[in-house]
C-alpha cells in the first residue's frame, strides 16, 4: 500500500508532505504512485478539507477515521486541538493487481494511481501474485482492506505517534505554526511511525 501524508494548517496550506509505502507483509517502504498520481495526491487531499470542516463540529474525537474516497484512494484524518489537520491518503491495492483496461475506439484510459509492475520477470510476477493471494486470505490484512478495524486501529496509532512528535516539534521557539516544517528529524520519526504501524 502507498501512503501520502500531509499536515495542513488552519489556512489550508501544507506544512509537511511525505510519501512512503508499507513495511508490513514484505513491503519495502517505497511509495508506488504513478507520476500522475503524485501530481494528483495534494489535490485529492485538499478536496477533502470541506468534509473535515463539517465533521469537526459534529464529533468530539480527534481521529475522524476514513472520511473520503476518490477512485481507489482513501483519506483518513486526525485533528489537533489547534485545528491543524493530519491527513493520510492510502491506496489499498498493489500495482500488479490493478485492473486491466481494454480501450475501445475513442475512449481514454481511466486514472490509475499505480506505477507499472516493479517486478521484471513473469515468473517472479506469478510467484509474488500467489504470495500476495495467500497473504490476503487473512481478514486482518492491513494492506488489503482499508475499511477493516485493524487498518483503522493501525492508522489511529500512526496518527497518535505523529501527533506526539508534532507537539515536540512545535514547542521549539524557532518553529512557527504557519511555516513549513522541514526538520529531517521530524521526517525520520514520521517514517518510523509508518514503518511501525503501516
């Protein structure tokens, strides 16, 4: 599964952006977004801000769960007490299982957020596909079911870890809540939380 994580301030400007992949179930931690999806991810997340603004007045919880979906991308959100939004876009399907498209005359291929298959040979593709099918047989597989309670819990724990790191970073007197957060330590801690839970 590929992830796009962003922190958005109260003026709807991104303070931090990061792409990473799953480290669970044999993942290598690299995001597998196509170039088109990389360009679309900020817009998809930004389009969900209206839903977040509606939900934040109706719920007392900081973690709003999965709030929106675009194509096969799901968006989960966490609100801080200062109205900073942590938003995570996640794609549940691996690239080698993306549906095939057979174009008819005059039609365009659909938007697909995946890159081409990273495996080069057909034998390794077949073996990885069978490995993937055997790993998806469990109901608790995080990488394959974005609506499962296990996935929701893993994302919630990821957000709480990032929130703790966010508090430490913003307590720095030289860091403004309206400036882009470019700390390499913060980035490594977010990646560490992603490896731990996602």
